[in-house]
């Protein structure tokens, strides 16, 4: 049951599109910056299969320039 | 409960990303984010300094069900004002790695066997006593760290120097800060920076001298960038030997050839004098001129000894000395254009600009480390830009308590908590506070770090206790010292939290409490002492390093000197230690005050912290009635030193034609024994690599990820290439991060050191490359 947070950088001028794209995906919470071209993305997936699917969808987003991981938590890691 | 916990974790994840964004984009705001002001009902937050770098960020550790589950920047801490870097944010996860050492182990018939910690401590005491009786007091040693808490270092020094009578006490800060100390001592007669982080809010020009702050001191770096964004007149110059994230963010990046910072610093002084930018009022009142010995060697041979001798010179002699360092001459040595040298000199020389110089390992891990520290002070002293807000030559520390524990407690062979073993009145003071006969304290220093491990190899030291550090990854010319530690007749005790190459050579492993699993204090780069409570319980039989030493001391019969109980020992130790620093030059805050605040700067006099030393507006120790009082030196002046450029111990030649430079990356702490167990950090940079210049890589025929063999006169290591990664070395240089024990780059490095500070140079040796 992993939880991750990322800094998502939109392609030039595409912040709003990126926010909409990310918000449309399941298991995603989006926190846009109100003064810079950066978006915080928090993902919370119930299992690995869903996580893999989500990763694929993220990779396919046209509005996304780069994604850098800021925080990762996985129940299995901690037991 | 489960839902709450999950909600909390998502909050922690978001807050981490928001903080990371804050570090990358100064002034960024996330108006829609509902910062959880308190907690979700399952959390308590308690203050602590971050476990990692010498910045000393204040953090709040979130605890749920007795487990540390989250970290956030402490908004009440003036260091970071709520920010954190990725290491700080993820730090609690280091407490819970699967292979945490929770029980003691001793070597029996060649195998490490688990035993109750009491039995292991009995064995440590017995072996220590037996070795001392058989081979003399100087056959036993303790080697600690700038990650020792202040009480750890204090009881180590008290036991070994005060009770056992040996000066065989050293710490890894010798390898990271010793040149800064000798720089301060020779220029000012007293250790540690005169300024504080607030300088960043006043300076117009920042010059980073061989200091990749963006990765090594990221929170300070973002504070600097935030200032640049907020104020229109701020310039950042990165002066370095390779391009890094700091160079990318700077307004100007100037590259110099390794070791030639000495020549450039002198050229800047030459220009300042030539253009009459000297602040004569300041120089005439507060500065004196000196020279020392030259051709001072490199310490690569056993028993190397050197003692500098200061001679007074006058300004004219100093000016004559600088004739060798015209910008045009220095351009040829350093590769820095005369124009750039003049540009930097003009920034330092412009009376309307406030200038802060930052440095860390680039200047300290240098075979002329003391000299380059002196030379940067020379620049600031000639123009009088010192000890006032924004005008600051600022030596940053690498470790969280290199200042607090090693420099202030004095856990180095020649030091005592106040002063040095060589001085009778310092020994008398220590003997009185420690309640030991003064004759116990030996007036002769023994071994500095490199020589201590040489002594272990030679067999002069037969018992060594290593705490909170991993020398079997970090010693330069490593193979000699690892082979030495494994020789017959050596007894090695290691206190640590995870298995490392150092626990691999141990005869006894003691499970140590980590960070907030114990009470303690750290001291950061800006003279700030930071207390933390035991926030969570240590696992299994893990015990604080302080208490391990106390247990052994009691077994050796020193109950009188170590009378404390586990309930109150930290407070009692602090109040005893604080007596060493009584007086306006170094007064420390009481235990009670430290517990209440998120860090207190010393000198702490009449309830007030001292932000700028040597300036009577801020520093109560100033008594001369003048604008500044450099009271560390007997002549009440700061010293300018004529120090020449001398080459590195080993430079590239036709056989070994590359410079090897080593260092760190933002994700990992030192040898990675903690950060490599934090999944996010480990996944970000899972293994080390060698950075190559793209043209050198093309010539060698390697592409990203292909294996390269790095060979020196001492050893070789084969590792993947990184080309156009986060750092780009110039042609003829490679850079390797040392965090990864699978690639022991220190088998390749050279154990040459600064003859004055005895700090090793990890930034320069000669290697050749082969495509593997
Ligand atoms: S900058 Fe240093 S002290 Fe601050 S959070 Fe990062 S590692 Fe910790």
C-alpha cells in the first residue's frame, strides 16, 4: 500500500492542463503551486498492480515534463 | 486508527514535497494546501536537530504508537525556519532498517556470536585493562565522530585522557574540520566562525570556495537563493574545481585547477592592495602580518612531524611576497583568467558591497588546508569585511556536531574541553573538574587520525574502540588501514547501528542508540548548541554511546568520576562540561535553557546569544573599547599570513593522468550506512558512479553506465560511468561519491595531509582510467 509524493513539472505553460490530467487519474491528489510552475502530487495506491498501472499512466501524460520523488512510504518496507 | 495513520502519512508525503519545492523554488507557495496545524490525533511532535549535516536544521519528529513516523521542519528554529532537505525529511526511516543492530556480538573462534550486552561490555573493559597493563596506556585508543553527541565525546575524553591517562582520543572530524580549526587558531587565536547564518540575509555577494552548497548544505543554499530572489543586489559566485548544481544556480561559475586556490587567493589580495582597496583604518588598528615555514611536506610517511613557526613581517614585506601572484602569473597556474581574478577582487574590494565567503571540504580537505583558510581570511581582513552582518568568512561544517563535540569538547589528541594538553593550567582545570590527579593528563599529544590508524597497523595501538563512524570506508589509502585492523593482536570494538565494513573487522560489536533514541546535544556550524530528548526507545539492547562508555568506565573502577544514573546523566554531564567554558568568550546555556529552545548560540551571556564575535555591538567579550576586538591573539589583532602556493602531494603525470576528486551527493549521508536504508533516498541514487567529462568519456570510448576502472598507485576500483549527470568535472578530472561501500574509492585515494591540521586531502590524487 504505497504512498508517494512527487514534484511534477509541467511542460512550458501547461500547468493547468497537467493539474487537470493528474486530477483525472485515480489515487492521485494534486496540490498546485499558486506562484510557480510546479505541482505537488501525492499518490496512494492499494496494491502493487494499481501502482504499476498508475506509473504507466503518469509516464504517458503529455503535459508532464518531469516527475521527481519527494517521499515514499510502503507498508511492506516497514514490517 | 488505520485511517488516521494513512491520512497522516499522506500529509507527511505532501509536506515533504512542499518542503522540497521550497528548497528548489525559493518563495514558492501552495495556497490550497491545508497544512495540518496540529495533528490527526495520533501524533505528538518533539523538537530535535536533524541527524545529518552541520547546517543543524531544527526538526519536529512525529511519534505515533511509540514509533517515529514523520519529520517536519521546525518553524521556530532560526536555522531553517521550517524548511528541510530530503535527507532531513526522510530521516526517521533510518531508525527502522531491517538489519538494525539490536544485540551485542563478540568474536568467538572467528565467528561473531550474539551475547547479552552486559557480557560484551565486561569483555571490552577486560580487554582494555589487559592491553593497557601489558603494553602501556598509549596502546589503547578511542576513535569517535562529529556525529557523537556532546555527552558522548565528553565522557570519552574524560575516561581516556583523564582516567586512563592517554591522549589517544580522535574523531573523524579530523578528516573534515581540522584545517578550519587550525585556520581559525592561526588567524584569530580562537576557534569557530565569528558570524552566523543571519549573514545571508545581509550579504550582497556570496562566494562559495570549493563548496557545493546546493547538495551539501541545501537548506542554507536555498536561504541564499531566496535572498537573491528577494533583494535585487545579490550575486552568487561559485569558485570550484568542477561544475555542480551550485555552479548551475550561481550567477557566475569560475573553475580553477586543483590546489591553485592558494594562488588565486593571493592574487585577489595582490589586486586589493594594487588598487588601494585596503581598509586602512581596519588594518592599522586590528591586523598584524606574519609568515610561517614553507615547503612543509605532505605527511605520507609514518611518524611525520611538523611544527610551524610564526615570524612577524611588516606590510611592505607582505606586499613584496604578493608580487609573485599578479593575476597574469596566477592565470597560468590556475587556469582562472586574470579578468575573473580581478572581478572577484573588485567584489571583495568594493566598500559598498557586503561579502560572505562559504567553504567546507574543498578548502579543508587540502594538503595546505590551514593555509587556504588563512588566505581567505586575509582577503576579508585586508578590506575589513568581517564580524559585521553580511561580511563573513564562513567555514561550514559537514557533520551535525563536528563543532559541538569535536571542536568544543576537544576530542582530538592535543585538546581538552578547554585548551590543550600541552598547557599546564589547562590540564589543571581539567583535572579539577574531572576529579583526577593532574599527573593523569599526559602533556604530550599522541596520534592524529591518520597516524592513529598507522599505529594500529604497526601494532603500537592494540585496542581501539570506534563509535559512530565507519573508517573502513572513509580512511584514505584504505587498504593499509583495513589490513592493519585485521592483524593478529589487534582488538577492535565497534559501536554502531547497522552492519558496515567497520563492524566487519570488529571483535566486539555494541548496538548503539541512534539519534532521538537517546537524549543528547549537537553543536552546528554557527556555534549553536541543540538539545534533543529521547523521543522513542532504542531497539533491543541498543544503548547510547555515552552510556556504553560510562558502563565500561564503572567496570574499570572509575565510579567516582562517572557517578551518574541512566535517569539523569545527560543533564549532569552537561552541567559539568559547561564549567570548562565559563566566561564571556564561550559561556554555554544551561541545561534548562537548552531543553526549552530549539538551539542556543554561544557565547550565551546574561541570557543573550552572541551572533557576531569580535564586534562589541554584539560580543560581550570585547573589552578594548575599539570598533573590533580580536581577543583570541595576544596582540589583540587578527593575523594576515604570507602563505605561498605549493603543489598537491600527487598530481597527474604521464602514467596517472587524471585528478581524482571525491565527495558526497545530497541524498546520502557520508558512507550511506543510514541513508542507503531509507528507501526513497536509496532509490534516488542506488549506487555510486564515476563522473567523467564528456570529452574524456568519448576518448575512452565509454557511455553512461559503462564500467570504468580507476587505478592509482594504491589500488583500483571499477564502477559505472556517469556523463553529464548532476556534476561535470573538467577534462582531466574524475569525481566519485564515497557513500557506497560496494565501491571503496578510498582504496584509491592518498593519505597525504595538511602538516599543520593533519587533515587528509580527499580531493586530489592521481589516477588513470581504463574501460573495464
Ligand atoms: S540541510 Fe542538513 S541539517 Fe538541514 S535537513 Fe538537510 S541534512 Fe538535515
